[in-house]
């Protein structure tokens, strides 16, 4: 059977693959400590589940408009106006089956052969693959750990060519936990306006910030940049609703309409019941999110401090999201039972096989010196995992 050429350009999601392998090992009775999963370990808030139950009882179980119900699109527009000060009509909002689906709709509607899209390194694993699936070329922008992974105008501008069509901004960032401040976003906005680029602003972790940090959306910096920005967000991370699969995009009407037309011919509407639940999350979920972030902050301090005590490992304190991104270059080149650990993938496989610790290697995020560890797991697991990690690295020669 001859498959489409586009299939050979991509690989399965490494984060999902590692999580699946960890779950399979656990199902076999192994005591696996899973730092791979990119989802909160908290239950969905009670008011959200109650709204879903009410939708079922009311028979709200049929098709909805393919772009999402008016009530949810209106709630999203109200949220963006209240929190960002940016006005969107409901026609500028598209509800999809998760933020990943929103991003894919956008790639399908906006990118084509010959186009280039600038993606800062480190990056979420699906950005580049979604561009490749739509015949575009990812152009990777190096950032440095020492500068907090910030994007600056000069190196960004050097990558722009006549084929450049968009840049991705992910703040807070998966995998680094870095959050862009207003000055950084202003630099990016000035370049985007000057070169008439679309900014794809992935804000799925906007509510998960620490130490009093406040989320700044690039779309809030003025009408010129707002007109060139598509905000991608959803309810998965902030309200522990990963399995409900509700994401959304807000942006220029022409582009959102094109994305909606694509969705109408692919998935049609997101789940009707989950849409009602998402309305409740946006309107009633803030107290839950605040408590969840308080707990994530405790875990963040514990895991980062613990990682920094391990010889050969260093880790920046993340500003947002729920990932630690330790630098393991002090471990690379050491000898394990199956050979030399030359890459983060080698280290991740060693930790899984020898210590039953599931992590995600840095290569799919664009790094050859890091691992990603999610601290969206209980404190007991974090402490046990740190102990095992230290022991596993101590065995290397």
C-alpha cells in the first residue's frame, strides 16, 4: 500500500508515546513514576461536571453548529474582553476538539507549500509536524537558557525571508515553563507588524503562572498586532479538562471563517456536552484554578530544588506551566548498562528501563541537552522520583 508522502514527514507524539509506555509498564505491575504526562492530575471541578450532567439530562446530545454553540463562543469572547481588553465578535471565535485541533485547523487554513513559519526553540512537539503536514517549512529560532529562552527582535528578523508567513509564540511555554514579559512581546510585535506576519499565540497555560506573574497576551498590545494575531487556548490545562477536548481560536474573521469551513468538513462540532461543561469552566472555574496553581507551585519548588542537588543536573525555575526542563549535559557521555548515554533519548530510555521513571527526552522539543519532567503528579511521586533519579545517575560511570 502506498501512503501519502506527508505521513513520512512526521512521527507519533513522543510525549504521548512515553506516557503510553509508562502506563503499559504500570499495567504489568511495575512501579513506574510517571513524569511524562502533560495534564493536571486534579479532577475536573464539580460545577463543570454538574453542567455536563445537566446537559445530558436535558437531552443536549445532538449536533451543534460546527463552530461551537453561541453560548460558549460568547463566553470566550467575554473572557478575552475582560482579561485581555481585546474585543472579538462571536464570528471571530472557533471552538474545536482541543487546542491542538485549533492549531491544526489554523495550519490547514493558512500554510501551504513554500511557506515558512518561525518557531522558537525549545518548542512544543506538534508545532513543526503540523507545519510539515501542510507542506510548510518550520524555521527554528535559537534561544538560550541563560537568557530565559526569550525571543529578541534582531535574531528573529534575521530569519525572515519573503516566504515567512507566521511566527509562533507560546507563553507560558511547554516544555521550558518560560513566560514572555511585556517587553519581549513588544519586540516580537514590532517585527510582526513591520513584516506583516501572522502571530500564532498559544496561551493554553496562561492561568498557570507563579510568584505573582501576570499573563500578557501579544494581542493586547494594540490594534495593529491584534489584527495579525490568532489566540489559541482551551479549557484543558486551567480546569483539568484534558479529556473533554475543548479548545478555541480567536482572531481575524477571514481566517477564523476559513478554519471553521475546514472543521465543518473534518470533525464537525466538538462534543455538545463538553461545550456546556466548558461554559461552566470559563464562568465558574477560577477558584479551582487558583487552588490548583498553589499546589503546582509547591511541587515546582520541590522538584526544581531536588533536581539541582543531583550531580550533573541543573534546572531553571519555571515561571509557568507545570514542567521542569533540567539540563543534563553533565550526565551525557557517561556509561550505562547498555552503553554510553550520548543523547537525552538515551538517558530517558535508561531511566525508564533501569529506574522505572518516565520522562520525555529533549530532542522532540529541539534540545539535545534536556529532559522534560511534568510535576502534574502527587508530591509523594515527586519525592520518590527524585530519589530514584539521583540513585540512577549515581550508578553511571
